[in-house]
C-alpha cells in the first residue's frame, strides 16, 4: 500500500458527461501529480500541484481541470467526455516540489474510466 | 526535449533465465532515473532509482540497474526471473536540480511475460 488513495476505482459514463476523480496523497506529502495511462500514449503527465498551487501542466486537455484543496487532496475534473478519454488515471504524491534525489513519487492504484 | 525510450514493447523469458530491459533517455543534464513496475490492476511501485554516486544501483525484488552516461542508458537487470515478475516495467526520468518542472517523464513500458 503506497498510502495514496484514489476514488473511485472504476467509473463508467457516457459521452458528453462530466466526472470527478479524487486523490488523497500520503500523509505529509504536498505534491500531487496526475497522469493518464492509455494503450497508445502510455503514461502521460497531466498536471502537478504543490501545496495548493499549480506547478506545471503537461498534456492536459482544456476539457480537463484540477485543483488541490487546503487539506491537500486533489480532484481531477473531466468534462464533455469522449470515447478517447477512456483510460487509467493515476495520481502520485511526493513531499517536495519535485521528484528526484532521495525523493520519490508514490502512486495510487488508479481510476479506470470507461466512456461509452 | 526530454524523453525516455524503451525499445522493447514485449519480452518473454523463461523462468530462471536472466533478464535485461533497456531504457534510453534524452535529457539536458544528468537526470534522476527510476524504474517502476506495474502488476495487472495495480499502481506503479518503485523498483530502484539513481541520482548520483555508484552507477550500479540495487533495488527491491532482486533487480539492479546500471547508469551509463556515455550511452544515455539505464538498463534494468535481474539474474534469475521468477514467474511473479511478470508485469509491465516503466523507466522514468526526473527533473534535474534547479529545474522548474517537478514531474517524472515515463517511457512507454515493456511488458514482461515469464514462461514456466
């Protein structure tokens, strides 16, 4: 158990809908990273928050947004869903603003989103 | 641009045989390097990491990896594979110290199958 909790584990929804994925980082970790894993694109970095502030954006669509709350949990909002958004969405956390040195990222088990 | 290449999409080895998974990176400075493993239905678990010092690093589950700066490689090895090692393996680079970006960049993964 990495200590990172993601809910829900599975989500099935229709095209055009909006969903919210939730991530609770490890106790004490200030950074939350969101990744999308799909068969064709692999693990793509979406967005990084540190202590409530957005630090970096990766390949995140405009239909997607995220935030980190004062209690440090994070939510990833996906709207106007398309079939191609079906993927496994991972959240990771770390204690510092960047991964490296003696700091690693701990991953949750992911939320599998299926858009039908 | 920063990137990670894992040239082998799928590798099959016999149980008890040795294993080497290849990873090449493109980065502007000496990066932090990581290997993660993902078992079916699970999140990513860190196997080992390199950030300085001895270029041969030991990890969990009997894995090791060697950093070769001249070849921009960080190959993962295991002398004797067990059936439980069947999983997908991801190589990743982390940001260099002083860089503004904090996240990991992943390769597309190598799926390992183990024959009895």
